[in-house]
C-alpha cells in the first residue's frame, strides 16, 4: 500500500477548516473511516453537525471551551493544555484502534505552538503513525519541523476579510 501523507492547511485566510471538512467528506464518501478533531474551538461549528451525521465519521471536540490563548489566565492555560492533550491522545488512539483512513486535527497549530500539546509526543505520533493513516492539520504558523514532515502544505492567505470592517463571524459562513 502507498505511504500515507501529512497535509497542512495554514495561513491567515479563511478556508483552512473548510478545506479539511471537504477532505473528510471526500474520504467518508469513498467509504473510509474518518476521525475529525477540533482544538481551540467550542465544538459548535455548523460543519460538525453535518459531519456527525455522516457514516464513518467520528467527531471529537473538547468538552470545555477556554477561549483564545491570549485571554487565558495561567491557570486556564494549564487546564486547557491538559484538556487538549487528552483530546489529542484520544483522537490518535482512536484513529489507530479503528484503523482510520484520515485523522483531521483542526487548529492543531495553535495548540502545538502555544505548548498546549506535548510536542515530542505529537511529533512521535506523526512520524510513526500507521502507514495507511492520512493526517490533516490546520492553523497559522506551522513550526518548521511540521513543514518538513508534511507532504502537502497549502497556504490560505487573507487578502480581504469582512472582520477587518468590523463584521463578526456569521452562522453558515464562518460558524
């Protein structure tokens, strides 16, 4: 069997989560098992509702919402790090146990960059994942070691965004 790949969707533009959602739908549509994990979000994004209904897709999110990293107290950062590490461990173990075809870790970069995940453990998993497991990671500013491991790196660049004019996230578009 052909070696699986690591996909990174990064950048400051809108569309990273949308891209991995499309990848998950494509994999599920081909009859493959998908584990879709979201870090740093509240688990209420509209795409999760549809993904949860698709055969072969398991969605994992954090039970508690911690908000943006820069707004967290030191105590909240510790609690969030424990919760996100637990979510990472659960997702990776489930992907291996269920012989999943695709593991999506949406907003992985934020957790990784802010020390909310054990970097050594994350790298170890990515380097030694099952040969048949595709992994898709999203977020801003991927670390050099992740870029080197990746087979696909796609950058979504913001040229213009309504948020810059004070328009907040809208249900069905950003939420």
